[in-house]
């Protein structure tokens, strides 16, 4: 459990928190873009022009 003690040091957390936040933001944006892409493909498969909406 010594690794946990080192991980929770203020200096380590000062670097770890922004890195996790950046990964979270990019992950959220990628998931949202994927969802929009899947919706667009579904509209195309149904014969709806997604650019006209």
C-alpha cells in the first residue's frame, strides 16, 4: 500500500488531477462525436437526408 501513499501526495495529485480531467474531456467529446455519427448513419439508412434537417 506504499504506492497509494505516494499517489495521494499533494505533488502527485497536482499533476494527476489535470491529466485525468483532460482525458475525461477528450473521451466525452469522442463519445459524443461517435453518437452523432451513428445517428447520421441511421438516418441515411432510413433514406433521410441528414443535411436537409
